[in-house]
């Protein structure tokens, strides 16, 4: 196949991958394909997402803020107390029609669009990928699922403590049709392998007419999101690697990140994220063994992501499309560090109840199809170091994510392998693609409806810069980037960041950090720099008004208090 004049685009998203989990970013997990892409492209070390998965995906596909695109809070949270969010624009719980989605725009401009994997942006046909511009699709619509497609709690006809918005229908779609996850998917299903199988199947099945078009591909893995599960032969590869515990892993990764120039030599890391868990030294030997095994399984999941990325690269090389394809590999948020045992599912039922009824979490069975385990806050803290905290926090540990961009046609050869610390966001991918494709964003109208303009910025100056150029994508004086979900908030302008973490996640007051010099957000400058703090709070108010958000936090906490869970917004 001859390369197209216009570039192809491929976005690969890992789910809850930590900043340093892969070898290009200092990790020990075997990820040679990602390293090769990194050495042929750019590693973005100041790339930012939302603090959790569906808001990030809304920002990715819309090029604007999640509060505008429909995920002002995660749908799972809004579903608990829907009256709080009823009729609030930007809180629909799906990618709304006030934005033009990336695949819709590219589809209307001659691109063949293909998706395989996690959607998490709507549970109905009207809000599914097939209705937002994807031509060929295999998608799991909810936010999480068993990696071996073993979901006994969904098909139990006697009792249904159902987990995470999931019923026994409407979980899976192929193209524009719902399919039965129990009978219509391969018997040897494993999420990363199967999603890649379908992605490559759709690419190979392109008609001659479709092959003449450039393509936009979206491969959205559910790994390494819990439950931690992987084939035992891959898990064995990592046996004993993590026996020294989370602090040992963090120290090794920090040393590697410094050696690779991912972080500065003098970086001061945040304290290890614990979120109420007891110190590693207080674990019993059995607890340490199970915890280390969970991390081994996690490593195997990341390993298999890399294997499948390699499969896609090999295919694109075989069709002579690789070097005309901009590939962006990213995580959707920081590593998952929540303690999941207490997550409420339905009235009176918790995730713990579901696991005890349907799963076997014995040491010997961990990682298998009928186990349901996670690795907890301390391993997540090791993954996000030197940053503070993890997923669902608006600290850097929750929102600073790994991103690799490979595009030989657009990146000067001398920059291949470069580590770039320019501040960028997930909203930038859409404007970048449109620039490279020669397409104007359609705002204010698209397909007969009003749509919001972009808030992201094109990376074209960054991609085309020479090695000696100094490039800024966001103005240090004028461009405001904010984050907020149920009161957990932050705002950044230039090198400054203000942060608000309500109890119990933080002190319940605004903090101030000079993040270019303090990646770990260790030194709160709020008292030393009151004028700068006031300026940053004013910037946050601007962000608040521009994105149309409302203060749901107090109402949400009031409802949680009624059920004895005040403070647990996530």
C-alpha cells in the first residue's frame, strides 16, 4: 500500500498505567516495543490528563474540557445521586453532542475510522462509538471488566450484586450492534490480545476504497486496570522482582528516571502514597507475598500491552503505512491507588461482597480468570514517583502521565529519541491531528448542531522544532488549564499550579506549587506567596466560569453523609 498524502493517526491508550511503568520512562517492565517507538519519536514528560479515565477520554476525543464534553464527573459517581446532576449541561455522563468528536470530524473529512477496546463514554447505542464517528468497532462500553471475560456476577439469575454500572446486557458492541459478551466473543479472550486481534482484523479487512483513505485508529486497552489478571506464563517472568516492596521499587525507578533524564538530578520526591494503608514493614510475610504477587501480575499486564503494540507496529510496517502514521501512546491517568474493598456497588453490597461470592483470591489463584485483585496505594505511589499521590487526585501523581509520539514525517530526524518537558495536555491531540490533516475545527456548528470550540493547542510547533528550539504550546501568562471532579481541583498557568484537595484527601485549603522546580509538590508556597496564590485562585474562577461547572461537592458530601460515607467522593 502506498503511503497516503495526509497522515494516518493512531492513538493507543493504556488504562491506569503509571508514569514510570514502562522502560522509556524508567521502569523495569519489559517493554521493548514502546522503547523503540520512544527512540524514534518524542517522550513527553510534562503531559497531562484528567485525574480519572472517562473525563480524560472525553477530553481526548473532544479537544476540550471534560465539564464541557459531558464528563464533569464520572458517570459512576453521578449515578449514585442523579438528582444532583439532573439537567446540568456538561454532566450528562456520556460524550455529549455539544462537542464534535475526533472520529466524527475525521470521518467527515475522508478518514477511515477504526476502534477497538474501552469506550466508557456512554452506555446506549446513541452514545456508543458507532454513533460518534467510528466506522469499524469492537467496544466494551463500561469502564472496567474482567480481562478474561469471566463475569459470573452478571449472569447469576438468583442474586445480582452487580458491579460498576454493569448489568447482563449492553456491555459489548461490534459496529452498530450489541453483542452477547458471554457467547459472541472468542473463548480464548484476553483483553489486550483480543482488542488487538479485532483492531488488526478491521485493518486487514479494509476494502480497496478504504485503503485509499488515510485512517484514524483508536486502540484503547483496559489493561492494566484492575482486576489484575494475566496469563500465568507471563506472570512467572516477574517472579521475585518486587519482593523488596513498594519503597524498594520506587527507589530503583527514581534512580533509573534520573539516569535517563526523565526527571532532574536534584528532584525531591513526594512521600510515598499510602492512602491509609499500613507500612510495608508491618505487613505479615503472607501479606507481603500476596502484595508482591499483585505487582508481578500488574507487570505482566504491562508487558502484554507492549507485545500487542508491537503487533500493530509490525502490521503497519508490512503495509508501508508506519512512517506516515502519527502514533501517540499514553495513559489515561495516574496509577490506580485506591483501596477498593469499601467501594459501594448497590445498597448493602460492596465489591468485597461480590468478590467473596464469585471469586477466589487465594495466593495460588491470583491473576487467574476467577480472581479479582488490585495492588493498592503504595505500589501506585511507586509508579507515580516522584509525583505526589495517584489516580483521582489532581496532584501531579494523578494527572501527569507518560506520552510517546512517533511521527517520522513530521519530527526532524535529529530529535528522534528526545525527552521533551514542554507542558502539554490530552486536549491537544485533536487540534494537532486537524492541523496535520489540513482540517478546520467545525465550531460553532457541526452536523446541524452547535458545538464548543477547542481548548487544546496544536503540537505542530513542538513536532517540527529543531533540537535547539525552545517551544511553548501554552502561554505562561494567558492560557489557563484546570482540573476538577467533585471538589478535587487544580489550576495551572505557566510554571505555577494551585491545588485544592478536600478532606480526607488533603487539607481542604488551596495549596501553591512552582511545579517546574517542585515535581513532587513537596513545598507549599501558599503562605510565602499570597499574591500569587490569589492570582491562581482567580485563574481557577475563570476556568470555573468558562467550563460551566457547578459546585456539586457539598451536595454530594451531604448525600454521602446520609449513608455514612462522608468524605468518600471517589
